[in-house]
């Protein structure tokens, strides 16, 4: 969650800087940031689905056997 907040803050900074200097570079970088955030969410969802299929639960205490 904190990575999402940092990515949004960086995206906002790029947008503001691009608007201040009248350049479209900030918007282009924001699209790259959105792509990174979307891929991060996809990887997280894949991990959750994999855990659910393998252990048939999402309980963190039940998943303690995943250690080393």
C-alpha cells in the first residue's frame, strides 16, 4: 500500500512539473508509473491466487508452513 502512495506522489510531481514547464514529459512518465503500479497489483493478485489454490485458505496463521 505504501508503494502505491509513493508511486502516486511521484506521478503527481511529474504532472505538476510538466504543467509548470509546459512539457508533455510529465504525462508520459505518469503513464509509465501507472503501468508499473498495474503490474505490481497483478503480481500481488497472482501471489494471493497461488496461495489460495495451493493451501485452500488465505489465513496467515495457516500459511506458516511456507517458511524456508
